[in-house]
C-alpha cells in the first residue's frame, strides 16, 4: 500500500509540474515573440516568423508614438486608470470598513446590494450608460451651459464610470478582510483616544495593505485593458490604449507595417507586466487574507 501511495503521489506531482510548465510556456512564448517581433523591420516578416531580428529597430516604437499617436493613447490610459483607482480607493475603503465593522439600520440591504453588483456584466449595460450620458449632454447644450459634449468624450467621466463598475468587487473583497480582523485593534485605538476616522486611517488601512494592493492590481488590469466602454464613451479623437491599438491593427494590416503593430502591443503589455512583477508577493498575501469568512 505504501508503494502504491508513493507511486500515485509521484504521478500526481509529475502531472502538476507538467501542467504548470505547459501553462508557463503557453504564456511566455507568445509574449516573448511579441517583444522580439517589435524590433523587426517590415521586410523581416516575410520569412520565418521565428527568426530573430537582425538588429534592434527602435524606429517601430518612434513611429508608434508619433504616426500612430500611441503616445496620446498611453497618456489617456494612464490618466483614466490613475483617476479611477484613486476615486475607487477613496470611496471603497471607508464604505467597506463601515459595512464590515459597524451595525446600523439598512446594513444588510447595502451588503446584499453590493453583492448583487458582482453579478452584473458591465458590457451588457454600456448602451444604457451611453444613452444616459448622451441625454445629459443634450440637456446641457439646450441649457447653453456647454457648447459641445461634457459627459461623452470626457476622460474624467470615463474614469468615474470605471470606478463605479468596480465598486461591488472592491467593497466585497475589502469588507471580507476587515471582518477577519479582531476588534482588539479598534478597542486599543479607542483607549488611546482615537476616533473612528483616525482608527481607520492609522490602524486598519495599514493592516489592509495586502488586500488594497490586490484590489489595485486587479482593477488596474481591468481598467487598462478595457475596450468596449472606452470605445463607446469616447466617440471623438480621444482614445485609450486598447482602442488605439485596435485602430493601429486595422491600419497596419492594410499597410503591412507589422513592426509598428507589435511595438504597439508591447506598449500596452509592458506596464501590466512591470506592475505584476513588483507586487507579485503582496498579491498572493492579499488573495489569502481577503478570503471570505462565510
């Protein structure tokens, strides 16, 4: 029996390691290929796709920033993502702390309301959001408050929409973490004369740092790579990186400028890869600590 258990354990380990290696290869190979292809000249794409570039052709990135206007799209994505994350943390932290630690009338309703938001796919409500913003712009123009669009083609409004769509998941994760903490920390802070706000900022928020980092990373990936909402709510020349990349793909395929296309992909992928490498350890801690008690 012991030999059979050992053989089964070895087979299980072999299966796990094989699956992990296969999964890693399936991710590393395409990403590496995109990075290598971004340094190739257009003439090098006519041969084997696996050949290494003859040299480092930086002109692809220069053309992507200048001709394809990926620099403007990069700035738009940085602005929208940063504003959305700041607003999200400022609103979600106190909301999740209050829902987790305080008893008040309507608490169960708001908890249920926030959990219900987890089941709403934002892509299904893009058109209603667009129509509401379009009507708001018509009202403002009729009132002669603004001449052009205010709600549509506005990067700040897009950031607010991103923030609101991410609130249910963020509040759910952070409130579960706050519920897992003992009340002794707050009691000790109260003895020292700290108020509710001071306790939250100086005691509870530093303890929630791993969960906050997890929330920031998950929402950063969602905001940075989001396409449908940005395409719908920015009908003008302003574009975020995913929308700009799709436009670049359409233009590059027709003109066979594949080097610029792959350099645009690198511009989109690089910030997420760098951020994930920096917070990988904190991300694992946050996923563990933010687990639900229920």
